[in-house]
C-alpha cells in the first residue's frame, strides 16, 4: 500500500518526476482539485467543495514550502561546511 501511495503522491517517484518542480506542483494541485470535485459529485456533498479545494491547496502549499525551507537550510549548512 505504501509503495502504491508513493508512486502516485511522491513527485520523485511518479511520472511527473522529469518536469520542473513548479510544473509538478501545478499539476498535482490541479489533480487534487479534480479529485475533490469528483468526490463531492459522487457523494453529493457539493456544500463542502470549496472547503475541500482550499484544504487540498493549502496542504500542498504547506508541503512545498516546508520542502523548500529544508532544502535551503541543507544548502546553507553544506556551504558553511557543517
């Protein structure tokens, strides 16, 4: 199950890995909105569509910003010889 999740959700393992990071983020954000919309349509929960979309986009943005922050700290640490 974990491998299946990684192939879909891990940008370094899924078919989007060759694209620039910004483009990967845009595509993954679009896919999250699409899946939120499909689930809302399937389960008749149209009233929650906005909250689900905002939640998915906020989560994706948080993950990206955290990754960028960690990468920057690692670069600075490596550059300073630590």
